[in-house]
C-alpha cells in the first residue's frame, strides 16, 4: 500500500507541476511575443512558483491521494493500469 501511495503521490505532483506550462503560456499570450531572456525568466519563475505551491499544499495533496486510492481500490484494473503506465 505504501508503494502505491508514493507512486500515486508522484503522479499527482508531476501532473500539477506540468500545469505550470499553462501559466507560462498565459504570460506569452498576454505579452504577445517574448525573446529568449524573457522566456528563461518567465519559465524559471513559473517553475519556482509551482514548486512553492506544491510544497505549501502537501497536506491537501496527501488527502487527495488517499481519496483516489480509496476509489481505485474498488476498481482493480484501473488502479493497476494507472500505477503501471503513468
């Protein structure tokens, strides 16, 4: 059970961290076009901001992971698929 929780915790955190790209894209849409230096600054800022938010919300993420595992325990094939392929 602990391995499943850690694996799902990693999946949820990486999914949330991947959404920092949406923040980056919103900055690009607002600014219109950006150069290389701006993209480095905006990209690094959104990445650091996302890491800080994930760190701040660790308890909520743990709660969500426990709820997801509770749901997936009733659906064995789906659980195996998610934990194996993601």
